[in-house]
C-alpha cells in the first residue's frame, strides 16, 4: 500500500473522518454498541448503501469494530475501537462548536436534538 501524502495534519484527519456521514456515525457509536438498522434510524437521510460504505471505510481505518453473530437472521453490531475512542475529544468539540453555531443562526439546538 503506497504511503499517502498530506499537506497538513487537518487533511490527514479529514481523510479519515471527512464527509457528511462519518462523524455522525462515530458520534452515535461513541457510547454504545449499535445494530445496523438502529444506526440507520439514528441518522436520518443516510441511505443504506452510503451507510454500508461509510461503515466499511471506518472499519478499514480501524475506528470501528463490526461484530457478526451466527444467527438467523444475521445480527451485526458496530462499536468504536480504542483507536476510534481517541476521536472522542474531537467529536465533543465539534458538538460544542455546532451548538454555538446553531444559536448564532437562531436555531434551537435542543429542538433539533429532540427530533
């Protein structure tokens, strides 16, 4: 696998967690183990195909763990790895910044969180 070149550390971070869905997936997984269907319900707007793709990429990057149980129907759960947990402070800062931004834009963050 060829070495990836980055122009700065922020680019390296965004290479792993950038995009619309990855940070949301990580946010939902940081405190719990979640099944695929539940995760899809927790993230309105994400398609099954996109969620599957993003989960695969996060798993390949070592941020999440996919556990498959030999049951019928198949049961699959996702959780954060120890490496993924290292993103917890960043996710919390993103949340705090988002609350301030929503207030600045005159959007009630509590109303959105309750929906």
